[in-house]
């Protein structure tokens, strides 16, 4: 396509900036001590829940490693089949 057949498009006008209506534009009062305390207590509760979930997960993993918790036999069978398929694939690729 020749260059002289391309029609130039007119330049766009720059967009006017929007009026600032964010929280930064309005002067909010500083949070009270009670609001700060409530926020910190909420964060502390969430951290305690996460910590207990991590502890429970770690204990379960330790029990699985020690053998006191058995994984599902279906899962073990699937993993054996997957290992067999991987070995078969590798031997087929070498042959």
C-alpha cells in the first residue's frame, strides 16, 4: 500500500484532569485511639487464626511422615501408576 494513500488522523486534544474527589482531597480527622485499638485487635485475631492453621498443618504433616496417619490407598495407587507410566515413557524414549 503506497504511503500517499494513507490519510493522516487529526491530533487529539489532551484530556482535562478530573477533579480530585479522593480521600486525600478531603481533610479527614485522624483516627481515634479506640479505632486504632480495634484495628490492631482485628489484625491480632487474624494472625492467631493463621498461626493455629499453620500449627495444625505442620502437626498433620509430621504425623503423615511418621506413619501415624495413612494417606488414602487410592492416592498411593495413583502415584504408583504414575511412576510406572513415567518409567515406561523413559524406557520407550531410550529405545
